C-alpha cells in the first residue's frame, strides 16, 4: 500500500479559520431554520423546559462522539481513546484510528452524527413548534460541531473507492493498494 494523500484539516485551514467558518455556519443554520420553522407554524414560543434544554445542550457533544463510534464498533481494537484539553480547560474526547479501515466505513462514521442528531432535532422542532427556538439553537450548535467532519468528508469523497484510512501524526492518510500488473 502507498499513501495517496494526507489530509490534515486543522493544518490546511488553521484553527482560527475553522472556528470562524463554524461560527458563521452556526449563525446561518440558526437563522434559516428558525425563520423556516416560524413560517411553517407561527405559534408562541415557550421557555418552560429551559433546564432540559441546557441538559440536552451539554449532552450533544458526548452523544455526537458516541455516534461516531457506533459504525466503527467492529473496529474497536483499532481505535484509541483519549481526553485532550483544548484552550487549556475544555475537555475534548478524541478517538484515533491506529490501523487502516475502509474509506466507506470511515465516511459512514463521519456522517452518522450529522444525519441522526440533526434529523431528531428537525423532527422535534416540527412536532413541538412552541420549542422551535430550542431546537433551532441545538441544531445550529450541532451543525457547528459537524463542520470539521464535513470538511473531512469533502476531501474523502474525491479519493479512490477502495482506499483505506489511517490516522497518523501528520493527519489522516488515504492509503491505496499497490497493484502489480506484471
């Protein structure tokens, strides 16, 4: 096998630019979704369940990380977990792949949190329109968390179909088998 390409989104875009893109994405998603939901059903909003909203807000990140794990459960022996500090105080759950896995499986692992959580939040906003502001905030926040996953998906989509993905110190390596046509 040889390395077709190495992807390191943090290096390529820079932490500050990713944070800025994420903040813009959050504002855009909130604005579009909240206005759409208000146009769909313009009923009064309620702040009755604010403590539940705060709890769900705090649980979005761990659930997001857990949903990344489910498609990779079969490969759990190839994964390493750690808790890293970002900004010297914010705990970040890290899951690292130390042996190659199929690109298709990795793409699924990247997209599952985006698809599952966002679907639940959109359905919740439709079913409970008086809490659409909560669901809009949660959806926007989760989309901001998903931005880095979506950037990796953007790069991986263009890679060869039968590629394998491995994580190294340099970033994610896209490996392709060497074929001997001799």
